[in-house]
């Protein structure tokens, strides 16, 4: 049996509509506990826990992780796990959920079986979304199951946002992004890094390469310009920084699935 003492707030969501497609929450809570031990167990749903104070230990599949303030960890279906707080206790926010895209969203957010722990720091926006989940579960309106699914989706996206913005802030990447540079060398210079170190850090923090980011920004601008039918495709290519209109057309199709002219025709 688990051992828990302290200020414990658990809230469950009524399954009125059955499982909402995508992601569906079953329970959530906020604990400030000084004695918390969960013995090894295997669960059928997903669980995310955000430690905002104190520290503890998490074991998943035989691997041990030290949990500190500002860390978020996840448990996955059919994988043995256990966790406990240190002597000083901890404060945690949590949510149990399931769904056909739950695992995919968690992985996209930066959490999977091989990497179940991430450091985010204390993010007020993330704590606020956990609070919104609890408020909805407490009110238990007839559409509570739908509303908490929406908030849960927002929570998982917020985890991704917190991870990306934290990495950008801590690495000096923000200066490179703010510069709106048109090439990698200039971006690296603004970030105060060597080119190859910058490329590695950018991919680690943003999830794509700097060149992919530059191209995506150009293609987004091209989409906006294609609304203006007074501009030719060639003019738009040059205006968005492509020296070769054919390369622009090929790149645009790679990112959108359509050639610029065909994309323009969908805007009618």
C-alpha cells in the first residue's frame, strides 16, 4: 500500500460521455506532503507529476532518477514505476489521463519511456493550467469531461512551451531568434556561439535545425504575400530571400505540399 501524509487534494472526473477521443483525464490533484511513498506498480494510464518544491526519487523500469524542484516526470502504461519524497517532503501537481494520442503528445512534449524526466524550472503558466484542471474537476459541470480534456491538451502543449522557452532563455538562443538573421553564421554570432555549437544547441532546444527554421519563416512570409495577386511568384521569391524562383517553388512545395501558384488558388 502507498504511504501518504500531508495536505492531499485529489479530484476525479466523471466519465459521462465515455472516453473523449484524443486525450481524456481521469483525475488530478495538488499535494503538499512530508511522507509519500508509492511502491512499485504497473498502471494502465499515463501520469505526469510536476514537483514545485522539495525533492524525491523516481524509479521507472529499474532506472533511478533524482527529482528536484522544477522537474516534471511521467509514468507510462505497462511500465513498472515507483516514487517517494525525501525527508523534507515535496509539493507536486499531477494528472492521470489516457487517450489514443496521449503517448504521442507526451513524446512531442519531451517525455517518453527512455526520457521520463525533464527540468522546466518553476513555470507559473504551467502551474496555472494544473489549477484550471482542478477547478474544472471541482465544479463537475455536465461538460466537465470535455472541458478537462481541452485543458489537459493545453497542459501538454504548455509542457512543450515551457521546455522550449526555458532552453532558449538559458542558452542565449533568444538573441539569435530576435535578430531575424537570414543565415546560420549570423544567427550563431548573435547567440555568441561558434557555428557548429550553435547548430547543436538550436536543434536540442528548438527541435529543428537553424536552416529549417529560416526556411519555415520564409515560407510563412511567402504564404502571406501570395494573398496579393498583384505580385508574381518570381517577385515573392526574391522578396522572401530566395535568389532562384525554381528553388523557391521546390522549397515551398516541400513545406506545404503545393506549388506557390496552386497554394494561391486555394485562397480564393
